[in-house]
C-alpha cells in the first residue's frame, strides 16, 4: 500500500500540500522511508486527481491519441493522464492562467464564489510548468495559455480523440466550453468533464445537450460525466 492510498479518500487535499513540500517530516508522516517506493512529488501514477475516474477509459481508447484538458490549474490531472495513459501521443492543456471567480459549486463539493487572485494563479501556473517539466512526460505535453474559445479555434473539427473539460465557472461557461470542444472530438471519441455534482454544471450540461440534440447515454460517477461521441453529432 502506498502512502497515497493510506490518505485516500479521507483527505487527498493533504497530499497536494505534501507534494509541495516534501520534508523528511512529511515522508515520515506518510510512513515512507528513503528506500520506499511510494511517494515522490513527481510520481502522479498513484495520485487521485479530479479526472481519476476517466483514466482507464482514456487508456483503453486506442493508440497515439491526441487529447485536450481544458482548465489545467496545477496540472495534477494533466500529469497523471500523461504518466498513466501512455497511449496519449499529445496532450494539450488549455488555461489562460488569469485570476478568476468560480460562480459554480452549488450542491457539489466546491465552494461557491471561489476567488483565485493573481498570486494564486501565478503559483498554480508555476507549479503546472514545474510538474510537467519534471514529470518525465513533457515531450507529450503542449500548453496553450489561452481561453477555451481562443484555443478551440486553433483545432480542426474531429481532430481530437478525447476532451476533458474542467474550466467552466458558471452555467453559461459550461454551455460555451462544451460547445467550444464538442465538434473538435472525433466520432468514437470520449467527451468528458468534471464538477458534474455542482448544480450549475449539471444544468449547463443538460441544457447544452438539449440544444445539440445529444441523447447518447451519459455516464456519471465521482463528480465526472462522460460519453462517447456518435456519428452525426458534429455540426
Ligand atoms: C478547477 S481548475 C482545473 C483543475 C484541473 N483540471 C485538475 O483537475 O487538476 C479550473 C481551471 O480553469 C481555468 N479557466 C478559467 N476560465 C477559463 C477559460 N475561459 N478557458 C480555459 N480555462 C479557464 C482556470 O484558470 C483554472 O486553472
């Protein structure tokens, strides 16, 4: 059992803190010796990021995949995807790295109205680049420091094998960001996102699916949603 498994699911947030300062005390606290195999701040394979429930689906989706994570923050989900899903040839990460107010969170785990100010996003950005650099996977990573809409405009329709959308801050954002990326995903590709337990996100996904007449069964678990894109669903 790894130090990280001991921590999950009670307080995974602690782990993110520990990763940021891996002191001997922290190692001791998690029961990891110097010769132990468990904890390294750059080993994301045994971590439990927000997109954890989508990893096996991505890993089984095919070979030489090209995908996107929209909303990267500290790149914890991003690095985990790269380390776990070796079938991903290129993973694009999209984030404007600008201060924001998250208006969603109603009914879910998040705090409604969470503010991320300039210094917090600056630290998150530094950490993201640092983790990607030292994850051992940076050759397969492409970061676009842009908004969802601006980045999506850079991609051809049906050019992506999967999209994980985790960038919306309101119901309208959910509708807009899903619209930004859906046509970019190939038929048979995986379309998924996070925070589905938040009322604003749930409603945004439902409203947008109705607008686009998407009736494919949606899989929902662990605050995530996912479905496989069907023929005829690109505009
Ligand atoms: C919840 S965090 C992402 C967490 C990350 N996916 C993970 O699992 O570790 C949301 C991110 O969305 C980004 N964001 C906010 N507005 C955005 C927009 N219009 N386009 C793309 N990303 C945006 C924020 O900067 C923030 O880093």
